[in-house]
């Protein structure tokens, strides 16, 4: 199935079948091309004209209901990691990263402009998880032009304050993770999820793992990709941490990660890993902006 939803002199946007029962949007524009899955409300790809792809997508990713898609920009919401906070304040173990990335989103708006493509998706629900039963509305705005801007707005429709943790779980495509650096993370305090140690500081020599760290910084980051001779600048708004993840040799144990894929990406995630309150009938937003720069 293929349906052209919008077409003009700047490009076109089409709806296609990603897999049986799963739909996605694909656009071609004079500024570049990309795709977004309605399942999970997940950006799958973005490639500005004349550039290498910005986001990485596994060749063996699962595309079926109940499974997360490996790559692109999954949404971790309404919890990050594998814990939720119960009404009595206790933490309860759950499956990783919440239900937004395994939910069916709706198209709210699409625009084909001279500057680029704008896609707005929405997800509304209540009682989607016994661990997080609150009524909510999510609105995700995606702007693809010279840069990429992703904004996730969370509205609490319930009668009580809700709390969330979350992340914009970006898989960045790089020439080689071992030849990639993020200088702004050097000597920033981090918690190491692999060793269980907190409050560490070190120099990050490269981005090939196994690495799973929560860095306590909200400053803009620059991913220096020496092999592809480019920089990816990532800034966040409304987020308190950065999460850096690459499985390294442990990739062999991940069924939906193709062979040697760990060398092709790094995950740098704009995140709130500490519980954040959303008062009843109010909204909060988190966002990230991504820009590219060629280096000589």
C-alpha cells in the first residue's frame, strides 16, 4: 500500500506499509529525505541532501506490534529504564522505556514548505499501563529542514499530578564509533549503569562500548565523527541529562542488531532520568535540535 498524502513543487510525503499492520510516513524534499513510523511515533531516518544519513537503523530490526524498533529516535516515555514510581513513592521493576514506543500514533498535521517538512503526531490514552494509569495527551512535532528539531509535549489530563521520566533515544549514524568523540562529555559527572558506580569522571576516548552512562549535564554536545569528517551538534531543551550508550561486543547478544552494527552508531539521548512532575491539566515539553557541520 502506498498513498501520496501531500505533493507540491518542494517534494512529496507518502504513507506506506512498514510491515504488516504498521504504517509509516516517507518524504522526499529538495532539502533531503526521511521517514517516520506511526507505530511508536518514531523517526526512522533523516538524510539531508548531499550528506550521509544522520540516524542509524538496524537491518534486522523487528517491525511488529509489541516490539520496539531498533534505531532512529525511539521515545522512552512515561518512564526511562526499567522502574516506575508507584503512588506510595515506591519504585517498581517494569520492562524498559515505557509504552509510547510501542503505541500507535495518529497524524495530526503535515506540511511541505519551501524550508522543509513538518510532521505533527499525537497519542492520547488512559490506563495504557497498570503501572502508569493516568490520562494524557502527547504531541510530537518534527521539523526537517537545514536542521532537525523534535519537540515532545506532554499534557496531563488526569485530576492528579503525574510523574514521568523519559528520553529522546537518538541512534546517530557514524563512520566508525571507535573514531568518534564527544569532547563536551570529558570530566562531566556520570553514573555508570554497567558497573553500578555513581559520580564518576573520566576522559571519553571514543564511543565504542560497552558503554551505558548517564551524564549529568544539559549543555550542548558535539559528536565529532572523524571518519566521515563531520560534526553533529545536539542541543536539548527541558532535559537535565545525556545518556550515552553503545553495546560494543555485547551487540552479539542483541537479536535485532545486525552484525557489526555497533561500529556504525552511537546513542546520545536527551533525557530526564529523574522523576519530573506534570500538574493536573498542564503541559510540559522536552526537545532536541540537531545540526550538521562538515569538518576538514
